C-alpha cells in the first residue's frame, strides 16, 4: 500500500480510547472499516493479520450476545449496590435465578468495566506516627537541639 496514513490514524483512535496494543477484535473492526477504501488482501498483508482470524471475528460480530439479560441484571444490581464486587453479587444473582460461576461473573464485570474502586489495597501506607506524645523534658543543660545546626545528618 502506498499511503499508510490510514493505519496511523486508526491506531491513534484506538490508543486515544486507552488501549496500548489493539486486540484481534479491535484490529478486525479497523480492517472492516477500511475495506471500502482498500482491498482486503492488501490490508491484511500490511498489518500481517491472518485472514482466518479476520473472518472469525466477522462471524462473532454478527452473533447475538447470549449474556445480554445477565449483563443487564448485573448492571441493575450495581446501580443499587455500587460497592458490591463479584462475591456479594453472586448470591443476589442466584436469588434472581442466574446460576453462574465465579470466573464468568468476574469476566462480565471486567467486560462491563464496573470494577469496584472504593476498596483499594494501596489506598494508604501504614504510619504509626501520632504526633508529639507525652511530655517534652525541659532543656536544663542548654544543649543546642536545633535540627538546622546538624545539617550533615
């Protein structure tokens, strides 16, 4: 292909969305959008992307989402319980009649981008400092206790 500006424009669109390296799904969508301007064979050769993978993803795009009702139920639950992770959502979903496994629920939460951010392990480091505790003794022997004098420490 003579003009490769389209490739840079499309990758800028993907990186602007927060993705450092596009997945096969995103790459297939980019290729599909470029098919009206360039032949498929040239696009696949330029990107060194397998033709079978491209056609696989085209079939996946046309397929309806089997978990659409489940995803909607998860979003409804998260609307009322914003700080519930997968462990607290599991029993609520079972009450609604959805019997799914832990990993599938985690995968759907990741896909819907509704991870809980309020409970972070790195929210703060432990510090035992409690300020000035106790009584400071009077300086009876007139020592120079000013920290600025001991600059070499």
